[in-house]
């Protein structure tokens, strides 16, 4: 498969409901201007399945969260050459072996989501530093000015040492944001980043032990790989100073959640968490009701602007591919294992 069909066809395996929040009218019009577009039909299911004969009838496949799981063999055919994912990581749908089958992969959604995820990480950081969640809860419950926290002193972000685990797109966005707020001391740990590269974004590379020992705020922005799974264990968490803040808007599996939960229940650490080992978070989780914890239900990337930017990024990739140009966020075998 080395040439593009003269009349390219694109199949969008996304439910109509999800399509509406990812692709606005101008973006769909741009897609239809470069190819014949077939949308997944409305069904009673909440997943969009691939049609029979997809790989022999379409040049491009577009997927997202609502795409039903499929066997890699369904991508084998005489025509399909590209699959572009509108959501975050594509590893759940496309195993690495797909790249050896002659199908190219691209992520249209991860880059637009980076700023939104970093924004929530920053929001959680600021909320915990200023103790806004605690004051709101107490003031709402008591309706008493002093009980709500009048006169209490909290902490400003500029005086903090910020530690970042993983200089992914999100990690870099977060670094830029905290630097923009005047933070001078930014540390980072990322084995795929050089000291010179980190210095360009205003961060000092250190090992994980130093990162934990020196950070007032530890923000996790690393993907889950064999190397990162559980890497922030009880021993490393114990190195964090009393009152330190852990922010995780990346993947729960990067941290030992049992150990973190123990630290939070004891009150020694504080945390802002958007991701969990089990989702939805069970109703009997000991994380509920803790004054030192802010919980959000895995919504870090969910802004209106980010969602439409995801769709626009996919169309950019499809248009570039059909024009024979490089795609900005193509996923190759070399980078596949480092994806979020």
C-alpha cells in the first residue's frame, strides 16, 4: 500500500453523541472537502463498531473513546492505510503489532488535551496551596465567617519547589504555566529528556529520590509503561516532606495508590487526584471526606475547547496524509511505548 486511492474514503467509528462534542460543523466540512466521509450509524449501543470489509473499502479510519474494541485483523485489507485516534492514548485500541501490518497511526487528540489537563493540574495545585476546598466546605456547612477560615494564612505558589514526574506534552505545559506564575524552582524527572532540553523549559533534571525530597508539590505527568508502573512507591512517598502536595492528572498506575492513600488518611500529605485505580471511585473509598484531598472524576482533559481542538487535530492529520505530507502527531514504533 504505497499510493492513495483517487477517491479517498474515511470511516468515522464514533457514536453520533460523542461526534457532536468532538467535531463541530466547520471541522466536519473540512474533512468532507478532502474525502468521502461515512459516519457510524445511530444505534442503541454506546459503542461504534467497525463495519465489515472496512480495510478493503476505506483509506482512513477515525476512532475515539466510543469506538468498540476490535481485533487487529480487521485492519488488514487492500485499502486501509491510516488510523487516527481522536481521544488520548490509542494503545487500548491499537496494539503495537498494527504498525507492522502496514497501517500508520496518528493521535489527533492527545496534543489538544495537553493544555486542558495541565490547567486542571495547576488548578488543583492552587486550590490545595490556598486551602480553598476546605474553606468552602466549612463555610458552606457552618455559614460562619470564622469557622470558614477568616484570618487563616495559606501558601503562595511562587515560594514552592515544584517537582514534575514526566516531561510529556502535559508536563511541559504544566511547567510553562507554573513558571508563568513566577515559580523559580522547577524540578523534573524524565529519562527521555536531556538536561539541556529540560533547561529550555526552565526545569532541572533530578532523580526520583531527589525529586521527592526537594519538592513541595509533586505533579505526575508520566505515561503508564512497564518501567513507570508503580514507580512512585511507599519508599519514595515517604521522602516527601510533611504537608507536601501530590497532584495526579495522568495515570493512577504510576503511583502506589495503597501507599498514597495511607499517607493521605494519616494527614501527612495532601493530594489533588483526577485518576484512580478503580473508576468510578468506589463509594467506600477512604479518600472521600478527607480535608487534605481534592477529588475530580477523571475530567482533566474535558473542556469544550479541547474537545473541538481534538477533532480539528484529527482532520489536520487526515488532510496531511492524503496530501502526501508529514503528520504532526504520527505514532511510530519508536515512540509507541512512551505514549500516555
